[in-house]
């Protein structure tokens, strides 16, 4: 009998609590050999007992589970969202999930704000460094509250961190195909090395060194500002993009816009060989939480990505095909032009997939 994969589920806050039940339902409908264990980490628990994640929480996740599925964390009742920061950044940093992988694919031309763009024109992936950069909270303030206040936010770039994310991008390019079945061919590094010369210089040198090991893969470089402009002028040439933590954060929200908005975007936080974490690109979206209007497809496509990562390619493909059918038949939520509620869209999809 197939060994069921153990999935830790953290629905979290806001719309996370609405989209994750849809993802679980759809994964079950696809017949994936998984078992879910739900965790109550999130704002409610934090407000009740001040726990963000239990002291041994991250080591338990790494030891006892094959993957983690997260909805979203963030709640206006928690000052500075300390719980979200500790849980999400805790997972990324303490479990060393260094590669944030965000596929950008357009399911239907109607979802893209650009004119004359077809689904085949938007099929790229952004690989974002996930453990360094400006997210390490290194820095400080001096003379706070005075007219002479100084704030310093350090940008951490280590040789090890830069090399492993660039190598991950080349490996990804070498082993993944585009949706039309053609091989991926090009890795583009995005930075701001004209202004951030020290960090950018390290990225530039390492990129050239690692690229030399992959002579069949084309390479390209763009400054982040030029890349943003190119992405909305013509997204066709993009294939695999590798970049640092902050540029990756910004560029992937822009890229999500090309595929129908935050409600359609999936992501994985990976470390090959270790327990990895999968979460939709969107946050907890407090203004729309609890209204049954959140688009569940980002979370559902995230779950499909998780299944593919766990070796369940057929179940993953079944889910992606189901989402494509839902989009084409307009069984979708209002953010992408439909009339269905979160639960109705999830039910329709689960039922469709179960029948396939
Ligand atoms: P964070 O800072 O964690 O990213 P946020 O509230 O600033 O959280 P999001 O939660 O990503 O940002 O959402 C911003 C807005 O995008 C929401 O208020 C909502 O209008 C829209 N949005 C995000 N996710 C979805 C979704 N799944 N379905 C529909 N609309 C969404």
C-alpha cells in the first residue's frame, strides 16, 4: 500500500481559513495519498495564550511531516503582526527554506490585464532567495524620535546563500518543462548591481561561475527596474528568473497581476531533501475575510504544487486541469470576473475533479 504523505496544515488567519478548506477538499477529491494534521497557529491562538509557534514547533514540523500547507497569517488585532512574522519567517529561517518558487502562468487570456496576451505568452517562474537580504531584521535605529533619527536596515548576502539559490535556479531550468512541453532554456538574474555594488557584485560573480557549469542553459541579466517594465510590456521572453529576497517579493506581486491577481498565485518555500512549506502568494486579506468571496484557486494551485513536489504528479495535474476548466467555464470568484463564492467554487471544483 502507498505510504500516505503527512501534511501539516496551518490555515492561519483571515481568508486563509476560507481557502485552505477548499484546497483540502480538492486534494482529497483528486485521490492523493495524504493525511492532514491541522495546526491552530494564528492570531486567535496568539490572542488567547500569546503563543506564536510552540518552542519545539519548527523542529516537530521538520521531523514529523513531509510538507506544510499554509493559508495566510496576519490579523489587524495583533500589533505589528508579530505572530505572522514569527511563524512565517520562523519557518523560512529556522527550517532553512531558502528557495521561494513562484510559477507565473496565465490560465485564460481574459485574466490578464495586458492586451493581446495569450496563455502561452505567460509561462515563467520566479525563484526568490528566501532566507537573507533585508528580511534578517539586522539593523537598528539611533536617536529615535528626534530630528536626527537614523535607521539602518542591513542587506545580508552570503556567498553560500547566493550560490545555492542561483544553483537552484539552474537546476530548476534543467529539470522543468514549460506548459507546452518544451524545455526551459534560460535563467535571468535580476538585481540592482549598478546601485547596490557590493551585494550586486557578489551576485554577478557567482552567477557567472555557476552558469559556467550549465553550458546548455542561456543566461541573461536585468536590473530590477528594467525587468518590471519589460514584464508589463512583453512577458513572453521570461523563462526562469532568479533574484534576491526583496526584489523577488515585489516582482512576484507584479507577476501575479499578469495571471489574474493575488487570488491566482501559488508558491512553495523549498529546501531540497527537507520538509518544505507551500503557501499562496496572497496574504490574509482582512478587508475581504469572512465574506465567502476570496478566490480559493491560489491555495488550490499551491496544494497542487505541493503534491507535484511530493511525487504525486498525476494528482497535481488533475487539480491543475480542473482549475483550468473552472476558469474556462467561469466557475470563478468575483476577483477574476465570476459570481461564485469561495465555498461554491471549491465545491464545484472538488466535484468535477472527483468525477474525472
Ligand atoms: P500581506 O501583507 O500578508 O500580503 P495584505 O492584506 O497586505 O497581506 P493581501 O492579503 O495579499 O495583502 O491582499 C491584498 C488585497 O488583494 C486584498 O485586500 C484583496 O482585495 C486582494 N486579494 C488577495 N488575495 C485574494 C484572494 N484570494 N481573493 C480575492 N482577492 C484577494
